[in-house]
């Protein structure tokens, strides 16, 4: 399981929201590139970036900050938020993003999502954000009535690079991740599953490592609040890899 630190962008700044609410914003830095470099220095192999404004507007809104992040690190950068077309995905990849993550289009425009997956094989992840079992879209402002498992199984045929499962009720709350639901999903699909939302400290990292089946975990607020030491978390994740031979 890899540790993936998160950079959420709002008006060019690094922020965290509580349960996706823009009226519950905490700003941690005005220099996203500097934060990305610090994550790389602490051993992160991939950085998770979310264009929060783009997720609501339906188009890229923090292009300058995303470009700055990609240009200042050598590790992989995955991007979600506002990617609603093949052209949006291509623009992100041209900026230096290694993987794009589809959210709203997965539930609202499956034909478009399928086209993006087919155009960029191996470089597209599926983001499934759920609240009380129902998938949420449009920056978490709308519930669809679909379940996370239904959506995940539908897209298995298109071989997504990974699935990011976020429990919205836990996101930004430091309340602990929904390990049971995330691992349950991982058992039902062949795609790698990434846990997201709620990591509150190093004990959560250890619990996720012990749970098995997970490709990675996205950690945001817990790092910024000093509850998770990224360098130590990366060390633990590397120690959990079985030795060869």
C-alpha cells in the first residue's frame, strides 16, 4: 500500500474542506509547488491533487498551480476535479499529470467516461465518492442513488488504473477512515482500490496496512495538522512489502 499525500486546490491555494463544504475551508499554504516538493522530499512516490474549483465548475480552474506542481517534482502526480471530456484529460496530461481521476462524468456521462478510459489506457482512475452508500457528484453537491459497488463493477470492463473510494462523511473530519467499506469494495473488484477520507493519525495508517487488499491511501488534513508524519508513514508502507525470495 502506497501513501499518497493530497493537495486540494482552491483559488490557487492549498486548502482542506470539511465534508466537501466550501464554507468550511482551512488554508494551509499559498504555495502548492512548495508543498509538493516537501512531500517528495519525505518519500512520497505519488501526489494526489484535486482542483476543487474545477470539480464544481466542470472545467480546469487551477491550471497554473497544477502546472507548477508537475514541473517541480519527479514523482507521479494524479489529478481529479473538472475533468469532463477527452480534451480536459489531454490538457491535464500535457501539463505533466501522470493519471487523471474521473468523478462526475463516471455517474452522469458514462459514454464520455468510457471514451476517456479508452483514449488514455492505464492513465485514468475512477473516483467514487459516497455518502451513506449513495454516490455523490458535482463537487459532492448531488446524490445519484447509485451505490459505490454498482458503479465500480460497471467500469471494471474498461480497466481503470485504480479506483479511489472516498467516504464523504469522513473527509476532512479526522474521524478515521471507513476501512470496512473500502476493503469490502476491494474484495469485489479486480481494479486496485485506494482509500480516501478520514485518516486521523498513524494508527489509521497501520490499520489500513493490516487490512490488506488496498493499493494505497490518500492522506490530507492529518499531514497538515501534524497527526501523520509522512516520512514515517512511507517507511511503514515500505516495510509492509513482502520480501522477494
